[in-house]
């Protein structure tokens, strides 16, 4: 097994082009949280000609609804949520410059095609490992849509956030193609 690739956000096309489906990564830097309710509001704002509450250019959005933090913690359990719920909004976010997403589960062909067209990547985080994942989150800040509670947009500062490249910018998809195809052996 190869060592995980260490990558830093915001992501550049040059970094994304080095990532391949099946690669393990450790992400360090700011990432943003948003789920379907926040994505709906953002795409509606764009349709009205308004700006987004965050700059998505080069950034990664984590599909998460964290539990409340305990004293001394930056965040409570913070495991991934099902990414498919964002599929109808994702191509629009990628067109706005978003370069990465983190969640769990497979993505639509439209999302995969957008990753290829705009040089973006989809990472999966391991469901059921919410406590482990939360340890890589060092700080959080509420940025927008606070009325959505855990679905609000937040900035997480992460160090060595563990993920796996699921869909790369070449259109390879571990859910459709299987990890065996990407084995380095």
C-alpha cells in the first residue's frame, strides 16, 4: 500500500491532475461545509444574479452535518453525508470554480462530466468514522445560513483530513470501475 498523498487547499488544476481514482489523500487547509439546503440557496442566489456567500473558486466543500462540539473540541462528530443529494446543484458549483467535494456514495454522470470539463475531483470520506475525521478538524467558523443549524455553511481548518479520490478529473470513478482497476500492484 502506498502512502497517502498530502495535498493543501485551495486546490489548483496542477494538483488535481496528479490525483487518480483510488488514491488516498490527507487534506490540509480550509474546507467549507454545505449540504443540500445550503446548495439550494446558493444556486437560487446565482439564478437571481446574486453572488455566493463564500468564494468557491479553488475550494473544497465537505457534505457534512456535524453534531455539536463538546468543550475543548473544534467540532463534534463530523462524518460525511450522502453526496447524491447535492448532484442537481454540483455542476453549477463546479462551474463557479469549486474544485473538490467530500462526501460518501456515488455521483451522477452529470457530476462526473463536470469534473472532467472543469478539472475538479470528488473525494469520499469513510462513513462511520465521524469521530476519527473530527480529530483532523482544528477550527470551525460559521459563515452563512446559520438558520440551517448543522447544514449551515462553515469553514473548517483541517490538518491531514483522510479521504480517497473517488472521481478524478479524467472521469475515472471507483464506484463504477472498482478499486481493483486502480491498484498499483
